[in-house]
C-alpha cells in the first residue's frame, strides 16, 4: 500500500462531533469528512474516538478514528481503522 500524505482540518461542534475537509496525494479534490463522537465526554482538544464518514471516488467510506495526544504536546496522533 502507498503511503498517504495529506492535510485536513476539523472543527468540533457543540455536541462534540467533527466537521471538516481533507485532501491527499491520491486525490485532486477537497473532500468533506464528518465524525460522530463514540461515547465518552466532549473534549475541547478533540481527543476521543469517532465514527467518521466521507465519499471518495463515488464510494461511501466509514471508519473509526481515534485521536490521542500521548505526550500532551501540540502534536496529535490520528489513526483511522476500518469498521
């Protein structure tokens, strides 16, 4: 599998969900992605687990996204896994 390099932004909604957009080296477009907080409390730093969805190449995609901040710095770890 090729390494995917890209950029994204997320905005945290009042209800703790994610709204955002992304692009990467395998796409020429900017794609919308949304995520619902999966249990847990709302964390203003985005830390938590979300069920995310987006449309890519006319296909609906869904994944579980875990956002963590292991060393409490400005760097976050984001891992998307298939559901």
